[in-house]
C-alpha cells in the first residue's frame, strides 16, 4: 500500500512520531512524509488563526492518509484543521488520525482534538479508520509511537 503521513509539528514531537511511523511502515509499504508549513511560521508564543498553509500534499496515488499534529489548548492545532478543511478529492481515501499531547489522559484535549479533526472529514464523506492519542507525560514517546504504528499496521489491509 501507498501511505501518506501528513503532519504538523511545532516542537518536533509530532515530527519524531511521523518518522517512527515511516520507519515501521516502510518494512511492508511505500511511505511518504509530508510536513505542513505555515506562512507566517508559528512560534510557541504567537499562535494565531490568520495564516496560510504553504503547500498542500497531493493525495493521488495514496491508499491511506495518516494525519497528525499536536494538541493545542485542549483541541486540534490550527494548521491540521486548516489542512483538513482544504483537502480535496479525499472521498476515496481512508484516513487515520493521531495527536500528540503532553497531558497523560486522552480526555485532557486528545479526544476533543481528534473529534474536531474527524468532524471535518465526516462532513466531506471521508472514512476515518481509527484515531490515536500519543502522550508524552510519564511515557517514552518513541515506545508509544511504535505501539501506535503496530496498531495502525494491523488496520491496514495488505
């Protein structure tokens, strides 16, 4: 299968998760990473809603699209939400969503962030296979990302 992993990362946590996904998925599948960039770039102290996505990935040729980003203020990050709003021709794709978060419990923003992401896709009649939270408080992010990647691999038809 051809897998596209689209992610936004402000602090490199989500980027490291996406790279672990690629490493694990590449054993059986063709995988492309696509990091969303914004204009202007976000800084940790200037989160604004007025920005543009610099470039959107082309979904053609991919069977599965995995989309992830950090939890911001108990919700999904703005770049990922904007990407999902702008994505076109996704009805034939299967999506898997993930978020990275600092808090230890999904209910501390992770569930809401994933619901926000899923709602946008469902309004476009896009199928969401599964959603995952990866938290880093009291846990090793690398190990958590590997566990989630194994769960994702079990979902993907070969």
